C-alpha cells in the first residue's frame, strides 16, 4: 500500500517522510499513551493499533502526522506539558484516522525516532514515536537559558509501602508493614520538598486485601495500577526476613526472572506466600518472558535498572549497611507498571542488629534519604 500526503502549500518543506506500510495482525482496544521520560529527557508517544492496519507517518517542522487505515476512533484531543510535545489530536476521517502531534521541537533525524512494535502477549501492535531535545535554539541540556522554554513538567512518583491492614508482612525485631510505611512517609516528605508529586498506595495501616473480597493478588494489582504511564517511577518499599539470623543487608530489585531458587522463594513470599505466592510468581514469570521479547519492555527494564542502581547506592552510602546489590525477581507488584519500577528490601527484620536498627527513627530517616536521593538523581533533579 502506498499513500502520499500532498504538500498543502508551496514553501513548506518536507523534512522527513516515513512511509512505513505495515500489515498488522492483532485485536485489542485503541489507545494513545503519551509520557515524558525525565531519565532520558524525551517524550514517548505510543499509539495502539490493533487489527489489520497500515500507517503512514509524516513529519514537517513541529508537526507529526500519523495516518492509520482503517480507523474508527472517536475524535479526541489534548494539551500536554512535556518539553517536547505541546498537544495532540486523534481525528476520524472517511475510513481512516489521523493522529496529529504538535511538538515544541523541530522534528529531525537526530531527535525523532519512529518505529512499530509487533503484537506481543496481550499487547497490540504499537506505533511508537520518541521525541527528544529542547525547544531553545542553543542546546542546553543542563541549564535551560531561554525564557520561552516550557516549564519542566511536574514529575510524579508512586510510593508503595508494602503490606498493611490484615497483612503485617515479616514480623521479627520490627513489623514490616509499620517500618515500610514510616520510611515511605519520610521519602514522600523529601521528594515533595524537591518539587516532586508523590502518590502513595497507602498512608495508614490498611490495604485493599481483605476488603470486599479482594485477595492478595487483587491488592497487589490495585497498587500496581497506580503506576500508570503518566507517572515517572514506582517504588515499592519492603523489609526482608530470613530463617538464617545472620542474613542482613540492603537489596533493590527490578522486575525480571530470578537468577536462583533463593531469590525465587523471596518473590513467592512477597507475592503472598503459600499457594497464592506460587501462582502469582508463576504468572509473573510469564510476564517477564514476554517483556524480554518486547522492545518497550526491555527499554523500561534498562530504566528500572538505572533507578534501582541509584537507590541501592544511595541507601548504602547513607546507612553503611551490607550491600546485597541490585537484583531482579518476579515481584508481582512491579510486573505491571510500564514505568521504571523497583522494589527495595531495606534490611532484614530477622537480624539481631539490623532488625533493631530498622526500629529506630534515625536509621529509617537515613534509608529514606538514600531512596529519595537515588530517585531524584534518576529524575534529573
Ligand atoms: Zn514485603
């Protein structure tokens, strides 16, 4: 299939024309997702394109047009505040649809990438546009000088203190649900002071679990759902436990396949333990496999790893705890978010010294400072 957009006026220069005609095969619902990624200073636009579709994309100056055929979406438009994108509209025409993005930056080969991702396990085919760069003429990645430059968007971090309500988590020298909440509230204070918007999955001793038939999996889903793509990072906060009282130290996880049976057992415990934990962990393992086969999934994992490294290194610097490093495992709560997501195990409730330290406000404050510093560095703040 070959489509051409006529150039509407003389004098307009076609800077780039992508004529990618791809036959898609999938079925799902239509959706546009647009998110600013501070970790790389770019805006990613994802247009879900289920069904058999062809598309043609044209960029000219500060306008990107993607024509999808066939298409029967309802007319929608929106303003966005990212350094790269100003507004978007999705309009149905006779049998086809047009997505138009108004950008703040001139679209060129250096700052604009467009690609299609094939359908993968439950995800439809997606057309992805990544737009980077700043609108000021002089490239100034660290110190924007132009007064006309758009404001940096307000960044949002989701903090998830693990457990709560009927689920205390690990109980030894400290109770996990209490320690996790206290540290999360301290992190919130520090992030808010730096201008970050913070959303908490809970701010008290409660959870979805046990309310209205919501089980552990449902509880974890509700938390994970807060990691929507309009947010910038998802951080789940936990305390570790082990049968061996000598086990101690801090570890930070991103989502992925466990490297060994011990880590897998830890994921099963955090996923609810018992048969629930086994079922959720097995499902999460399937998600980990399909994410590995998905370009966006792999990209998000690299950002999650960067966030995990930042948090781990800063928590170790603040607490001088034993450094157990950054790992990956099938934690359900970080399997779903399509934004950089990590799970921090702040120390072992079962260690006679670390467990006692975890009970003190001063030590929790140091952990919180480490998590906040790592997060702010990741966000470029
Ligand atoms: Zn936990």
